[in-house]
């Protein structure tokens, strides 16, 4: 059995990745604040096992319990491969530093950086004795290497996620027994609710607003399905899925 733990599956890229991976030989733990009933039905129709867990990753104190619940449900003797896909993320606050509330900044850092760090840490710990293919995919962003006016929290957390990936990869490269392979992926511009949120932002809070409106009008935005295809292709191969690498999806399209 191939096991997948995927965050942010209620819509967008997370939903597309999960939907494309559903098959009888795959077992899913889908995590999001709201339940995606269509994914559950698809899994049932295709005789794929799925456990949908409603969790808010901003509530980081619950992550230990969340992962304990997941690994209690896994039969180690049946595991052929196991993957963690840290996809959940938030963009806001979108405004210059000094205008946001502390809670808005804390939520961004919790969801975008601390949650995937904790999930990855627990994943590596729980699977330490698993002698199978083990992988972590962190869905990051090109914003982690490019500053945007009004996106200080988002850019900072994505930069942090990329460096966390590189550090963890460096550590796991010394694990010659049964390493976890970890990569960070920059998926590019995707036509999701996050893009809607960007286009509805006040220009005074986000100086690049007109450019992002043009991305939509000019048809530059990718569909979640097309990006999911590339993410899955990378996840399932060894040549390009290199330990600790930060991958730009444009290299593989």
C-alpha cells in the first residue's frame, strides 16, 4: 500500500494532487479545515482508502496529536511507500509591515512554516524504521526568493520553508540506512482562490496588483490539474527528485 498524507486538500492544488493519485493501491490521509466530499466519493468509487481529517494548521499545538492519529492507523507491514505533501498555505496579510495585527502574522507563520516543519519532523520520526520509499514534498513559492511589496510574511515563510528543506535534505543525505527524500517545489502561477484574493487587494497594499490582474486576463495562470500532473511526475521519479533540492516546476513543463 502507498500512503499519502496531504494537507490543504479542500480545493486548489491539494485537491488536484489527491484526486489524481486516487487508486485502489493508495491510502490517503487528507487534512484541511473543511471536508472535501467529492474526494471522499471519488475514493469510494475507485475503492481507494481515504481518511479525511478536519484540522486547522494554525492550531499548531494539535499537530502532535494529528500525526499520532495518522500513524496509529498505518499498518507498517503493509507500507510499500509513504509520502507527506505539505501543500496548505495562506497568503495574507497583504499589506506593508506595521499595518497587520500580530495574530495575522502569527497565522501566516504557523500555517506556512511552523506546521510543515512540525509535520516533517514527526513524519521523519515516525518512519525512522520504515525500510521503504519515503518522501516529503513542500509546496513553496518563487516568492521565497523574490521580495514583494505587501507580502513580507508570505515571502519570508516560503524562504524559510525552502531553507528548511535544504537543511533537512543535508541531514537525511547522511542517513544511509533509510533516508527520507525531501524536496521543495515552486509551482508557479496557479488559477486558485489565492489569485482571486490577490486581485481583490487594494493597490496601496500590493504594488504589483496590475501585473497579477494581467496574468489572469492574458491566460498565463496554470490550472491546478496541470500543475498537479507535474508534481506527481516529480514525486514518482528518482532522477529529478533530488535530496534537499528546491525545484522550479517550469523546468519540467
